């Protein structure tokens, strides 16, 4: 056990052709998994929900302030340079504002007191985090 | 009242001894902190692999399943989600081993079996997680991490098992290198 480099060299020598194939195959599978599951897809649209309804869907390819009138007041949502955020909200905890800019598809910011939520959507929606 | 005698065979004794080894390794592993829940070296599988190559599939299955049950009892996890994860992982990796042991020995050593079993183990666990514990797609973000861990630890465990088998083989003495390795 103390002679680690020797043990390792010996161990690698015991690997046969099929073992190398399995290792190579595993690496390919891992790369594929990373590519498909970790693709931080660029968002193209922002969907704003008010209560249980979709209030509006805007493309992120614009500069715009959206004023949404919720149950406790008016929230301001910024859209700029492919991102979106809550910039003003009448809620007292301001969690939605502190969440900052949303940039990737699937990201969401929710303001529970005012019942407004933002969700970024890519070309194809990967999964719906708000319905759970 | 006549006391009942349970007849035990040499096989039973061997299974018990080997399962005890596996349980001990499982206990050691239980106290090692893990950076991410679910990512564990699985050193007890070294025993399963060793038993598979030395005594065949039936003994390996016994040792593996006994280890899962006994370890969960010792750790107080019996019938808990942890136990379900452990059991499903063990069953799926045994199925994988049953298939993989038919691979030609000329090209595939125990290292292949170890890697395949590690992947099967994590697949079995993720199945339970997805179907029962967290029925939500967000678990999929962790799959690549689990897959890397499976490859890494599968490879290491397989190499350790290969070394154990090599040391066990009687004619290994003759072609052993001069450098004392252990």
C-alpha cells in the first residue's frame, strides 16, 4: 500500500482492451450527459404571471419596463439585454428584487405577496419549475 | 421441547464471513463525510466483486443483499428512504453484474464489471429518487456528477479488486515483481 506509484502502474497494466473500451464509453456517456443536462440554454422570452393567469409574454430582445398591477400594488419589471428582473415591488420583504437579473432559460423569480412571477423561457422549455 | 437445529453448510459460513467483511466496510464508509448526498466510494462493493469472481454469482448476490439489510439495521436506517436507495442500487447492480459476467474474460477484467456495476448502482438509486422521493426533473442536474463519481469510484474499486485477485492467485508468487509492493 505504501508503494502507491508502483501499485498504480501495475494496476493499469492489468486493464485489458475491453476495460479501456468501457472507460472510454463511460467518458463519452458522461460528456453527453453534461451536454444535454447542463446546457445553460439562452433565454429568449420572459413570461409574467399574475395570480394563476399568464399576464404577458415578452421577448427579451428589447429594452422595456413593464408595470404590473398586483393585489398589493404596482411592480416594475425591467427587461434589458436578454435579461429580466423585478426592479420595484411593493412587497415588504423584497425577495423578488434581491434575486436580481434572470439570465438563463428555466430561471424564475416569484413575488408571493403580490402574486407576480417571472419565468425565462428558451427555444424549447426544458421543464416547468412553477407547476411543482 | 426439542431444540431445533439449523443445519449450516460450509457455503453458509463463507457467505456469513464475506458479508461481515462487506458490512464492516459499509460501516467505515458510513462515517466518512460525503460532499454530496449519494456520492460515496462504495468500498463494500469490492467484496461483492471479489466474491463474484471467486465463488460465483449466487454467493455474490447473497453477500450483497445481506450487507444491505444488516448495514441498514446497524445504522438504524431499515425501511427508510436510505435503505430503499441502497437496496435498489444493489439489486440493479447485481442484475448488471449477472449480465456483465458473461462478457469474454479475455478482454474484460473485473475492472469492467466494477465500472458497469457502479453505473447500474447509481441508475437504480436515481430511479427510486425520481419515482418516489423527488418526483421532479431538477434531479437531472446532478446526474452528470453522479456519473463521474460512478466512473471514478468504479474504476478505483475495480483496480483494488483486481489487485486482491492477483494476490490470491497461487501462481502469482512466481511472476511477482521484486519490489515489495505492500
